[in-house]
C-alpha cells in the first residue's frame, strides 16, 4: 500500500469526474422534448432510446461499481463461490426475453411509468400496487448506498478518505453526492444514459488491460492459480475450516445453483432495470438487447478473476471491498490507476442516478398520486419525482456515513430476496389474469415475512444476520432463501386464488387486453391515466 495521497491517480480521477459532470448537465439539452415537465421525459428519457443507448444504459444499470468491487471481492474472500454471479447473468437473459417485451408493450400502450402502474392496471388493486412499490423502494435504497460505498473505497485507497475530522474525511464523498444529485435533478434519465457510454468504455478498457497486464506482473495464470489454491486451502485457526476453494464442492452445489437461479429471476425486476427497459423506443430494442447484453457476462467472468489475482499478489486488507482498488494501485502505473479508479467512480454514478430516479417514480406514481394527490398534473408529478430523487439519495448518503458498510451490503442481499417476491404479480400478470389480487397480496406478504425472518436468522460472512442461504424445508439441502420464499409465495397465491374464486370474491377490473401485450411503437397508444380507486369500487383494494 502506498503512503499518502496518490497525486497522479487523483488528478486523472478528477479530470474524468469533471468530464462526466459536464456531460451530466449537458444531458438536460440532449434529445430534449419541447415539454419536459412530465415523467415520460424526466423519468424515462422520453421513451426514445434506441438499441445502443439502451444497451449502455442497461449495462450501466446492472453492472455497477458495486459489481466491479464486490464480485472479485467475493472471490478474494472465499474462492469459486463468488463466481455464482457469472451463471446468473447468463441465465437471466433467456428468462427476460420472454416477458420484458410484453412489459414494454403494455406499458407503452397505457402510459405506465413503473411496474406498479402495470400491476394496478392489470389487477385493479391499489393495495397490490402499493406493496410492489414499497418493495422496490426498500430494495433500491441500500443498492444506492452501495454505489456510494464503491466511491468511498476508491477515495480511501487514493489516500483522501482518511483523517480524524469526520467532515474532511467525508468531504470528497459529499462533493460527489452533490454533483450526482444536481445533474440528476436537472437532466433526469438522460444524464446516466449519456454518461453510461463513458462508464462502460472505461470499464472494458480497464478489465482488458488488467486481465493481460496483471498476470504478466504476477508470473502468469499458472502462478496465480497455484498461489490462490494455497491461500484458500489454508485453514482458519479460529474455525478450523479452509478459507475457500478454487472450485465449489458437492456440499455447495445446491446453494450455488439456487442462488444463481433466484438472482437471475430477480435481476430485471429491480425498479432501475424496469426504468431502463421502459425508456426504449420500441419493442424490438428490448428483444435485441436481451441477445447482446450477455457480452457483459463475459466481462463479469474476467472481472471475477481479479479476486484470484488479488490473492496471488498478497493483497491484505481488513475490508474485502478494498481488495481490488488496492490491487490496481499496487499493480498499475499511477496514471492508469487513476483511469481504473475513474471507471469505478463513474460506474457508481450511473446506476445511483437511475436507481434514485426509479425509486422516485415509484413514490410519485404509486404512493403520492394514488393515495395523496390523485389529481396531480404531469408537471406536478415531475416536480415531486425530482424532489423524491433527492430525498432517496440523501437517505442513501446518511446510510453510508452513519452505519457499518457491511450492514448496507447485507440489506442489499436482503433486497434480492424481497424483489423475488414481486415475480408472481408482475411476471405472472404479464401472461395470465387467473390469480386473484388478494391471493397475490397474501402470497407477497408471506414471502416477504418468511424471507426476511429466515435471512435475519441466518449468519452472513461478516455478520450474525442477513445471510443468503439456509436449509430448504423438506429437502434438507442448503439453498437460496429468496427462492424458498418465492416457492412459498406462489403456493399461497395459488391456493388462495382457488379459495377466493370458490367463494365468489370480487376481483379488480383489468384495464388491459390481449393485444396490448404485443403492441409496438407504431401502433395507436391508449396512454390512459389510471383512475382514482375508491374503497367501494372495483380496484379499490
């Protein structure tokens, strides 16, 4: 570890940061409509993005600074188990190819801005829509916090995150937050869409250089795997167990497979993923993106290899999240270290902006408008969403500055369990109207309670609570808690749907029709406003 501030790396980092800041504010005038005071323009970029912009936006959305830091950090800490992120990002694309075009079509036809808008229109239920909105906001908040953790990790390694004075210690992070908040407020989704080009280009350059240059410095991949194998096989004197393994053993196969499958099912249901999808200009943009986005999975596999390199390089850090930034500083020339740190920092700004916009849209459309101000105009909606995006970022910043970073990580893992409980209503609703709205709400509640309880009761690698895997009931194998909760969710929804239908319990009014799910941009749009639901009317629950 180098002493003091790495001035060269810091200078390069600042140059890139200033460049994307200018781009962020310029984006307010990029492809701007005459009337930008509505959520279609501010929150969805005018629903005008083509294949390449959407590809970069989704890539910047899903492959974040936290991915850059945490995936190889997981490999650094425990070995091959950290590679679960690679198969799950491969599995998700065949899954989303089946339902994302349908979600885009029905949302385009009816002017839906959020996934909760669709659920309310499909099932005529404000209660179910509210449940999904709250789930999305809760799952997104710690995710935003972790982007700030990624920036803070880079600042710490560059030597400007230390000091005893809390204000001076956190001042660089506060400045980054202020800039992010300002250009997101000004430019909306156009800012991260434009910056995503720079972010993804930097990440590809850094990984391409790292995967060639660092092994050359370390004596080749044979040496890297040999050193990593020795390190992982060494037993921890406290537990008597090895640190990890170069390949997962039979005992970990169920956990590995269920974690990959459950994560794949949840990935594109996060609010920021849905926001990026709905910003596309036509249905085929989504279909094309599901075929070319797997290129990022190749990048992710190479990225995970950095964890083995950090072990072989003898990187020693108390916080595993610092392992890869420290590897870059130790291995690269100072100027390229600055480029690598800029890639991580900008890789945090893009998803943090999209996530805050997505959470703000959920609050505005499915809480504020549905329950507080049903007559809100489009301009008023945009104003409320802008303010809400600031509050979301402030909340994430407070989270980072006041709480243990591992708490944020654990809550982000819990967020994946929560998001998985929205699958029956959202994905199921795209293909069938058979489920009863109250049964879906009950299934969601059971899945949320069970998943949260089991996660709290399960130790993680760093804490006594909020682990990811526990014994699967009746099977006895260790598996992903989120998938077990999802199975319980579906079971409750199916059984109660039969019960409610047998009792003749009234269902909500479906605003959609079959042709809406295959509509394209050239088709006449309905663009209806969701009517206020009252307690005594269909759809009032």
